[in-house]
C-alpha cells in the first residue's frame, strides 16, 4: 500500500468485514510500553506519525489522531490532515471523542492486549451513553491489512552482571516474595519489560534503544518465578544465571497460564498490565489484586552500585559531548552540515567510546525544527545547519553501567537578544530545579513551577514536563518519578520523590517557526541536612556534566546565587572531564567553562 490514505481505506474495509463501526489504535504494545518494537508500531504504519505517544480512532466517515502538547507541530507535519482530525489531550480524551462521534448502536473495536482495564471501562461507559458498544477483537484488524508487518525480534537475552545491578536476581525475587506474603497474595504478574529485565538481571535488544526483551513473568510467594520468553532467546549462560528457581516457558504459554490460578490471589498492576491479563485471570477463577508492580519503586530508587555505574557512564558521555560540541561549533559555520550528519557524528563518537547503543532516537534540530520538542530528522525533513539558527541536540547513550540523556543548544553565528533572553530564562528555571531543597513526601508536580517561573514572568511557557525518570541501563523514560504539571498526560498518580531516584531536569522554550531551547541534565534525589531544620529534607545532585553555552547567556538576568551555581557547575565539568580529553579539547573546554 503506497500511501497512508490507502492504508486507512484498507482498514475501513477490514472493519466492515468484521461488522465493526470503528477501531482504536494506540501507540503501545502488549506490555503497555512507551517505546515499542517495530512489529507493534501500528499507529505509525497507519498514519505516518512517528512520535512516542498517541492514539488513533477510525470511524466509517471520519478519523482522529490524539496527541499531547509535545507533538502539536510534529503530528501536523507527519499526518495528512485531509484524512485525520487532530485532537489534543488531555483537553479531549479518546472516550469523550467517541461519545461525541460514534453513532447510535455503533460497534467500536479494541484490542484487549493494547489497553488498560481502566481505559476499557472508561470507553465502554462513554459509548453506553450513546447506545454504542465496545467490542474486544480476537485479532488486530490493523495486522490483517499490514502486508509486510515485521516479526518480533528474536535477539537473545544477555546477563546483566550482579556487580552492575547491585543485587542478585534471587535477592530481588525474595523481596517480592516477602511483599506478596504481606499482601496475602500468591503471585504477581510482571508485564512491564523494564521490570522483568531489572528483576531477573537480564537485558535484551527487542526494542530500539531500550535494552529489554519481550517477556512476561510470574513471581511467586515462595520466591520462585516463571519466565515466559521465546525459546530462541535463551542461552546456556542465561539459563545458568537464572538458576533452578526460575522456570522458563515459551512466551505463547503466558495467556493459558493465567487461567490456572483458580482460588488464588494474584497481584496485577492496573497501569502496566493490559485488560487481557485481567480478563484471563477473571475467567480462570483467580482473585485479582489491582496493586502496583512491586518492583517499580525498588527499580526507581537506584542502589549504590547503580548510582556509581551511572556516574561512571555520565563521565564517559560528558567527554563525548565535549568532543561533539567543539566539532559542531567549528563545522556548522563552514556550511554543508545537516541535522542527520550531525547526529550521525555524535553516534559515532559514542560508539567509539564504548556505548552499547543510543538511549533514544537523537533529536538533532536546527532552526524551526527545534520548536518541535520531539522532532526526528528524516530524509525529507533533514535540514542544513546554517548561520543565524539555534541548533538543539537532545541525545543519550546506553552504557552497560548507565543510561544518559542530555540536551544542549548551540548558536550558529551570533544569537539575537531574544534568543539570549529566552535561553537565560530557561537556564534560571533549570537552576531552580537543580538547587531545590524540599521535604520528604514532596512530589515532582509540586516542584514543576520552579522551572517555569522565569518564563511565566515574561508571559512564556513550555508544553512538556520538566523531568522524567531514567532507568539504570534500562528505559530512558522510567516511572513513577517525574517533574510535571499535575494534569500532564501519561502520568498516573502523583509520586513522592525518594532518595535514589534519577530524573531529568529539562525546562525549555519553543518559538514556532523559528527555534527551540532546552537545557537538560540528569539529577539524583539525595537526602539533605539543613542546619537548624526539624523536617527530613531532600535535594538534587546533578549527574550530567557538559558545558552550557556561555554565548547564549545574558548575565544581567542571573542573580548572584544563579551565577555562583553556574560557575561551580562549570568548575565541576572541568574537573571531571578534563582528564579524559587531549590538550586541544581541554583548552576549548577551559574557555567554555570560564566564570561568568
């Protein structure tokens, strides 16, 4: 099928053949993943949208694609507006749109392996008000019209050494078993791929840039476990690593296994497990306890070995960034450099330094492209990096001991006064988060406005979260920790920040059609003693080290305290990265880190 219009037409024909009046196509997989394998990118195949969050609804005479503020520009650039209506969430939910647009008596299909039970209940209730019906499908109709749909990856599992993990898989499973006993439960379902990778101290390469393997797991109250994974993924080394307490089954046996818990109490995470898991347990006579995956908080709160590994990875990544920033500062003004050529060069530098992979598709954006926070250059959009522009590079590496994520902005030529003003306001917000001190129990949502105040004072804002959680050689986007407005999409309940959590600190500003600015470092939640205080306090330790462009800073906008933070930060950059650089790069870095 040569065009996305043809694909939409084919899907509508398939729906008519199945006596369906509509179908919902989310961007996720059967593990509720944000980043998915190529076999699960149904939304992209159908619409052309390449973002990491979105949903489409197809009706006989209309269709809509739902995205949040991160993708306002991108979705309109990649999706044909003559076929698709653009709907913004959370302003309008999929369920609300269906209530308003599905006809009386309509049968709207959904794949129960791609939606949470909460979503199903919300959509069913909305449709019932219109006399319409939500219908679970046995097989996905998009797959039926996708002729060259990729097969799931058959890449093998690899062992993550206990020295890097900081705790053995057996010890982790024992802690889950103790938790299950305290809950009066017999077993817990693990569906989230990063939870499984973390719990069993294994990694994979089934999802681009995220070192996870397609699998399911059941952790039992006696400390044993059942791992469901394609047989071709197993190796003798992995089998020995897992040991006799982990029974390995074919991944296809997972759904039937859920039917064998009659009379037993099984924990399932309602946010991270799909509706089909609940349905299978209910049908088999199990008592389902809708509780959060018990590995989520231990995974989010990095142990000392994980923190040490992350810091080591950051030091190597920082050296790479210095080499890249020096290179692009010299290369871009000469002309002939494009967004893809720049990102390819950065990837080469990371590979040469020993990175296993990127941690996400690099956002290499010049000029107006920088105003799309999640822009991804392709053959059609690939733009030359030219004088007068701001060049934004948001990138990261997967290192065996840590996952990195950093954003820097480089002026190509002389920046305007407005660019300097906006950049400095973003920097002030970044510093406000970096220096925040707050009591235990504080959520990221309570801190989010710290980053926005300097922009708000000038009547400005940005339409994405200020910070997301980051894994330990796992997903670059990890929950439950985050720094975002309370109503920011994709969240879940507000989560108190706890020591050991790693987050990004990335306020920004985007001027449509002209430029984008974002300053991103990763930060670690730590305990903080405050002399004279009587409440347990927390703070952030900055983990990412690379120069922040001095030519974009307007010093008069900085307070004395902000200036002191910036100068101290740049002194740390020099101390940490200098020893890993040759003399030429050290001289360049010394100038970039000169006190302001």
